[in-house]
């Protein structure tokens, strides 16, 4: 295909010029992450502000909950120990009769 005169007269699009080195430094400074101490400090502030919002249980509730947990653990310990002893006796009966 032949180019028309108007197309031939239109300027060819050139690549955009590279930014000056000064502009690169400015862009890097804007996009750069702050150092590790600044980031850590920001995280600590966020953590402490969230901890202030927490409703902590009273000592009475803590002791009640701890007692309940210890009681449930003891009950299950007794149940598992009884099952283990029963299965051990059953195994002893089976192995004694097989000999």
C-alpha cells in the first residue's frame, strides 16, 4: 500500500525522552521504604493502640476458667486411663489363652 501525502507529512512518533537524573532521584525518594526502625516503631504503635482496646478478664474470671480447664483435663485423664487399663487387661487375657 502506498502512503498518502497526508500520512507522509505527519511526524513519526518518537520515544519519550528519558527523565533527567534529578527526577529519578526524586521518584526514588518518594517511593523508598522508610528504614527498619521507623517501620518497627509504626507497628509497635499500632499494636499498643489495639491492646488498649482489649477488654481484659477480671482475676475472678481467670481463676474460674483455669479451674474449669483443670477439672475437665482431670476427668478426661481418668477416662483415658480407665480405657487403657481395660484394653491392657483384655490383651493380657487374649495372650494368656493363646499360649
